[in-house]
């Protein structure tokens, strides 16, 4: 009689696990329709990298219907006709190697374009800090600026 | 100009500010390169564009502005509240492939689960908790109580964990601010909430052996990934990463076995308040039973010299046995006295101090502005001794451990902020 009990145990065991696997497969195929998007929401601020406005004028709300404040893009300054006779500021922002690199750039200008005056400067503070005094000096005395080297 | 390695990051950064600046990319790295190599960079090509570098610089300053540069291109990014319906397997794969997880399995934040989680707080689901970004230049992404609850579900939290997670979220701080240096973080919880949640402050408190310690730390990482706009190689640039970010050293202080005031009381909170405090740094040194041959405070002096002492910051994590020994045998009645003693007794040569890269980047500008004591230190000869941990208030002490041995950890972590957990109940 032992072998009959053993046989039925095997049948019940196999049936139980087949049922379990089958139920798991059905669960995994079930469609979930209410899972939240975990990502944060763009702030619509002027410097938001996640929100862009197509043709800035005229768009007043995004696809979620949230109002967007008026955002005006910056435009770059007009370019110079030539660098000859002009003053170009070379500004080290503070990352390692930047000053040495710009010093070599200054050397390049003095050899290859001696008509360009270059002024090599270190920005005040660390790489993340503003330096309004330097920007004012460049606006007053310079025609162009090379800012670097990031990274 | 930015080195070629950060070209994509820079382009994106300019879009952040809506500024179509002209860029040039010298080869990478620039730091530490001899003059001969820098000259080759100048004479050679921009590795991103293939154009001669100096011609590119000249063109950037002289070629007329194009119509496209005048306009700037913008587009709308959609962030719907719910993900498109799909099977559980496919959604798990979506979360993983979209970079919304830490690589480990998450519990999908269905509306039902999030609604259950929201029972852990009295605050409304649409209340804005804060905004964060892992970079300094990109705008933060906003998140509501509901968003934080969704993250809490993903991390495997229960409703009772939510106030702690919300408190961390309210600081706007990220678990891994983007830096090539790869920051580590620490979370210390004080007050009655530790016992309410069954947090571990004893044996193995810093090991992955306690659900609450693990979940809260993990939730901060998941929030940083999703709210901090973390994109590996684009916004996150940690060269090696930091393994501490898996759970951010989330731990409860062992207030019951400590001979000193809890950390949050030192920061001005009442003992009965539940507070979470955050720390940031890079490195952790273990003491390895050193008190057998040398007292703990003398050994700590040696360990602290290994760090660059950026802005005088350090955090010591002491087993209660060490704290008891320091108080009863070495007469450091308070944490403040011990910090003061360390501040006065850790001395290194000025040359060693100034040659550390972080000191060069962040402290040298202060010396050049005449700020003391850095201005004086900068004028000293290389072999003159200075006390780099000049501000004892920046040497933090937290008591954690189960008293199986008198051990401690010395870190270069500095304290950043604390937040009330009770506010979010």
C-alpha cells in the first residue's frame, strides 16, 4: 500500500505546482492600468531643462494643462568681424588644468595672431561662484571672451 | 570651452538656460597634463567636431549669428500621472530600462498601493514637498506627497515609514549630487520614531540587516533617481560611483546607550522630537580595535590626518563603548569637548594641506580673498604645521553600535541639514 500512497503524493504534488505556476503566469499577464509615473515634475522655471516651449510666444499651457509662465530665451551677442585689434579675455573658471590650457592658448594667439590682444584671468571664487566684477571689466575693456575649461 | 568628455552635458546645460552659446571641446583630460600635451591640444582638432580647435574658437567669436541661434529650439516634455497600462512583467522591465530604479526589483506603485501608503501622513497628496536636482545648473523637478508615496511603495516601505521619507524629501537634498568625485551620504534618525519603526541602532546597525534602515535609505536613492533627474553619463558623472548610495548609511543613533546628548539635541531640537539629519562626504575609515594599544582619541588623530579636512569637516560614528571610555577614562564629558580637543590636536604640514585637489579648488579661493585662517596658512612654508580641523563645530559625533567591541568609524562627512519627521506624520 506504500507505493499507492507514494503514487498519489506524487500526483497531488505535481498537480499543486502546475496550478501554482499556471496562476503565476496568469497574474503576470494581467494588465495593470493604474501604475503611477515616479518621475518628478518639471517646474516650468526659466532654467528648466525638462520643459521646452515650441515657438515661445503663444503657448500658455503644457500637455498636462498646467499654465506656463512667459519664458524668453537669451540670444547670443552679435559676432565680431575680426579679432585683429580687439581684446579677447581668456577666463579660467577654476577646474584643474584650465589656467595652464588657456595660458597655452594665449601663447598661440601671440605667435599666430599677434594683432589680437589677450588678457588671461582667473575667475574669483570656486568654479560654481559668480564674478560680476570680472564680467563688468570684460564688458568695459574686452570685445570677446573664451570661458573654460569645464570638466 | 569644456573638455570633450563633458560635451553632451554642456550642450544640455545650455538648453537649461535657453542660451545657444558656441562651444569648443579640447581633448580630455586637461587636468594634470604637461605643457607639451596642452600645446598639442591647442594645435590639434576638437575631438567632438573634428575641426581644428583654434579655428573653431575664432569662428565661434567671428562667424555671424544664424537665424536658428537667434530663436532657440524648444519642445514640450510630457509627464503623465499614470504609466500606459501593461502587464506587470512589462512594467517592471519599463521601470528598469527607463532608469527609474536602482537596478534592484521594485514594487510597482499602483494607485491602490499609493493610496494605502498615503495613510501614513496627514498631508494632502497634491501638496508640493520640494524640488531637487543632482546638478547645480539644471532646474529641480518638483514632487508632491503622492510622488514621494509612490517612491516609498517602490522602495518597499510601509505607511509608517512615510513621514521619515517625506522629511528627507523636504530637504531638497539629493542622495548623490552629481560630481566626478562620487559623493556618499549618511542619514541619522533621532527621537521616538526610531523605536516606533523598529530601526536598528545597535549590533549591525550599518549592515543590510534591518528593514527600516534599508528601506528609508533606499527611498532616498530612488527619489534622487526620479526627482533629481539622474541620467548616467548625462547628468550623473561620478567617475566610479559610491557604493554607500545603495542605502546611504541610514541608521538610528543609539541614544539609550550613549553617554552624551543625542545629535539632534546638539542641533537645538528637543529630545522628544523625531528628527532626520543628513551628512555628505566620500570616505569611511574603520578603527579595527585600535584602542588596545592606543587610546581612541589619539588613534582618531592619526585617522583624521588621512582626510583633506575640507572646511574642517569630519563625522565620527562611535560604538557606545568608545563613547563611554572617552567620557569616563579620558574626561570628554560632552561631544563638544571631544570635538574641541580633536580640532586642537590634529596637525598636518601646510604643504600637505594645500596640495589636496579639493583644498585647491574650494579653499584656495578663500585664502586669496583674505579669509582667515586660510590666508595666513597659505603664506606658511610647506613644513609648517597647521590645525586643518580649525572649526570644532564641523566635527560631528554620532553614537551607533551594539557594544560587542569598542570600535568606531572616522569619516570625512560634513553635516548638511536636519528636518522634522513629526511635521509629516
